C-alpha cells in the first residue's frame, strides 16, 4: 500500500477516535451571542477617547486614541481594499471582493452576523475593541459603575483577555487559525503572506493600552512574558495538530493541507540539497510537518514537567515517523495533543526561576547547534524565543545591560529573509550568542 493511500485511509477514519481536547474555553468574541455596539461607543473623551492619560486612574482612558493612531488592528480592514487583496481574490476565484468575503473578514474585521451589530457598529473599523474584549451589549453601561468588578464584567460577556490562556486562544485564532478560519496553502499561493506568529513578541510590538500599576504588577510583568511565550507555543502546536486531524481543514483534495508542513521542504532550489528529514531519522525527500512550536516545547517541557519530558520527546518523534510513513498519523497527533493539554495548566502554574530562564536559553541555543533548526521556520521561531527569553533575563539582571547583543542582531539578520536563509550563518550566530551568554556579557 502506498504512503498516500495510507494517509487517505487514515484520514477517512480519523473522525472515529475521540479527539484530544483542552478544557473548554470562553466563547471567542466573534462567536458570542451578544450584540457588538461598535467602537464609537467606547470613543468618547469621557470614556476611552481621552487625548492624555487620566491621573489617579487605574485605566489610562486613552485606549481608543492608541488603537486608532498606532495599532495595526485598526487598519486590518483597509488592507482588503488594496491591489494585493484584489489580486488574491482574482486568483482564488472568489465571487465577492475581499472586503465583502467572510474568508477575509473573519480575521481582518470583527465579523459578527448582521443581527448582532448595533447601530454604531461599522465593519470597516477593522479589528476593534470588541473583537478582543467581547461584544459590549451587556457590560458597556455596568462596567463604569462604582461597584463594578472585573468578575462581574466577565459574567456579563466581557472576554477575559487578561487570562494568559484565553488571550493566547484569541490571538492565535487569527494569527495562526482554527477549524473555523484558517489561512490555507491555496490562499498563500494566491498571494497571502505566510503566517508567522509568536505571542510574546507580537504583544511587545503592539502599542500598550494598559497600565502596570502597582509594584506587585511590575514584578509580575517581568516574569509573565516567559509564561506568555510558553503558553503561546503550546497552543500553537495544539491548534496545528487539531487542524491536521480535521477531515475538512486538514485536507486539500488528494493532499493533506500543505500549510501545516514546512514550506521549505518543497520551496527551495533543486540544487539546494536539503535533508529536512535527517534529524528525525526518516530520510531525505520527506515533506516535514511544521514542528517549529513543538521544538520550542521541548525546552519548555524540560523545565515545567521534567518527569514527562522524555515521554513528550518520544511522542513527537513517533509523530514525525508516522507522518513520514502514513501509519497512525492521526492517532500520533492526538497523543501529542493529549500531552500538550496536560502541559498547558502546568505552564500556567509554573513559577519560572532564574535557573529555568538560563536553562531554556542555553537549551534553545544547543538545540540549534545540534541541527534542530536547520529548516527556516524552526529557526525563525527560535530567534523570537531567544530574543524573548534574553529580554526576560536582562530585566532580572541575569544578562548584562547595554546595547542589543551583536550576536542577536546577526541571528535576527539570518532569518530576516526566508529565501536567503543559510543554516551555517544562523548556527555561527548561535555560537556567538552562546559565548556572550556564558561570559555574562551583552556585547
């Protein structure tokens, strides 16, 4: 029986086995049954539209100004009107323009059903306040009351964006995808950018619209970043495997959904002999599953669940073997999902120590030097991870202060252009970074 035949048979029966599942989370804002009142409902100068921040207020009150002037989410819808979007629509053969197609609007706007749009709701506002904080029908008035509490707001339909796991689910629903909405290989071939995301890095890029108020908050924030990074990696890996197992999203005609696999397993010059399957022991010519987040989870699992670390590595190895052979692929994917679902609450509860940070930083570097990131997407994810972990260590005084590490700059340059990525250049930058870390300098 051919490998493709085995894959197709496995796909046909994948739905018969129970799916691994994380605990059910809060309904994402797009799918809430509450009415979205529109960004204008938040924009008054007496609400969140103040030009300057309010003194003696735990809330900045200028969140609308920050969003409208500085946040790319506010311009997500306008991208659907440009020539690139029109070209993508033409290539895909869509009947509607991008700004009218749910395929595009589901992530480029707060695309709720018309029946759940209030009088001041404007679809063209893009990814708005309510797209992240939840439709405000039941809490917009009560949340400003003198006795209002966050718990009460959540009970009235506000999305718990302050919860690390829920925030990760929300961000990944657009920046990676879910069974409901997903950037497919066909969309990328038509011109949509490749999806590249790491939760903590993107949160640092986003203009802040909240206040780290008390000393306890400030102390917590220094350590929260590594937890956000770790949770983001776990949920990204979980979602990838969930889509792989989905008989609809995970297929594209005869083939599996190719966006779930490493792009550069196929997209490279024929003269560039790559051994993408070598580190998994499955040989050359294998279209490798995109395991970038799973590679990051190797280090996270070692710190958070030392007793389960060996099992996690074993199951990931079996998954790669299964993908290469076509035997038990979906069962192996579910087994890894089960381990991830057990890992997430441990990450949420783990107190990341100085030893954890240092161990993960060196571990990530050593994995790269051992050839784990010779494929571009793994290298790209590793650079974002290394930069995040190094920043946490600097904040704690575990790395020297001063200008950005030149080795880190070279590392960033090595993954700046996927078509120019060279593993040897990347690995030399890793060696330089390791020397800087071990000598305790940031030079």
